[in-house]
C-alpha cells in the first residue's frame, strides 16, 4: 500500500498517477477527512479496469499500517516568499507525523515532499530513527527537471538533447545547478554557455516556483511526476538515478545534514549515494548550501 499524507493538489496528483498506473492500493490521509474521501472517490475512477487496486481516504493514521511507501505532502499553510517562512510550524507538524509513522509503520520507505524539504527530511529521520536509506526528500529531481527545461529554452533545443543536468544542495535559494556535468549534444555545457548565461539560468532555476506562481497558485504536476517515478522504481524494483535529499555522514565532506545529492534508488530505498566530481566553484557553492541548511536546522 502507498499512503499519502496530505490530500492537496500535490498529494492528489501523486495519487492519481499511482492509481492510473495500477501500482498498488492507495490511502489518502488528511486532517480534513472529507477532503481525503472526496479525492479518493474521484481518483478511484482513474483505476484501470483490469486492476485490483483500491483508493481510500481517511483522517485515521492507524490505517497506514503495513504501508510499503509513505509520501508526505502535508502543509500547515501556503508559503509566499520563501520555502522556509513557515519553518517552525512545519517542523512541529513533521514531528507529529513522524510519531504516527513510527508507531504504525515499522518497515516503510518515506518520501518527503513538504517544505522546507531538507530541514523536514532531517527532522523526520531523527525523530523516527529510521535508516537513512529509508528516508529521502524528493525535490532536487524537480529542480533538475527545471534546469533541463531552462537550458532547452535558452539554447532553442529539445530537452531530449540534454543529459546529466542535475541540481544539488538545498531545495531553496542556495541550490546548485551542476553545469560541469551537463552535456548538450555530447558537448560540455560549459563550452556553450558563458558566465552570464550560466548565472541567468541558475537564477531561473532558483526562482522557477515564483515565476510559476505568477500564472497559477503553485506547482503540482512536476513534483507529482518526479515523486511517482521514485514510487514506481521502488515498487517495480527498477534502479533509478536521481538527486534526492538524504542524511549525509561524510559524503561530500558533510555530516549531520540532509541535502540533495546524486543517489541510486531501488526496492530497498537509497542503495547508494554517488559522489561525483565537481569543479571548484560547485564544491564551494555546495558547502555554502549545506551550511545554510544546517543553520536552518539549528534555528528550530
């Protein structure tokens, strides 16, 4: 069973993709029970006719028992200026959710989507004591999708012509697009983009969510698809290489902090943290990003 905590736009979009693919039974958990039930009733009509899965909604955490995967998309409110502006309330919320998950689900893989993502991933892992391989934040893969899109727009090419475009570090203002690994028609992106172009694209990736909100209230489909890809890889036991926020214990020279790094995911969760070579500027930027996340963690 896949349990999704939070039945807003993101949570329900993830549930829809899982249901339409017939992946597994789905439980929507929401503090407003009627909201969860309503979304479940709607999403149930997207189940393939030859599938045996079911979709249900509830406000009862005890029904999550035996969940293979738990996705957390819940939020106390809507942030407007920064993903960290509700850090205190969000941290208290995640600690409460962590207590429920720890009580009812002893062997599950947890995907964090709520913001501030890296901080909440850290506190959830610490509160539950779950292995770090079982708790990951899903957002750097979304930032990487946005990076790839902006590169394609800048160069006037399709996204399929771009490879290895990844974003590491914080899912926030200190995120680090990795130009040194990005390839365009097998050429290094650094050979095709000057400093000003790189800076413009980096700012575009960082502020993508703000630009999007000029046209709609918030993003939902991009993060839903990136989260679905992780769920699908775990349940189908397919290796997936993406950047995700995980607890670091020496990798990239960082300790006791969660941030986006390249990982390999399989049916067990995070099977490996990949340490890729970065240039001097990227290494320095990643260190700054880690320190910023650590400061946020210490602030609460």
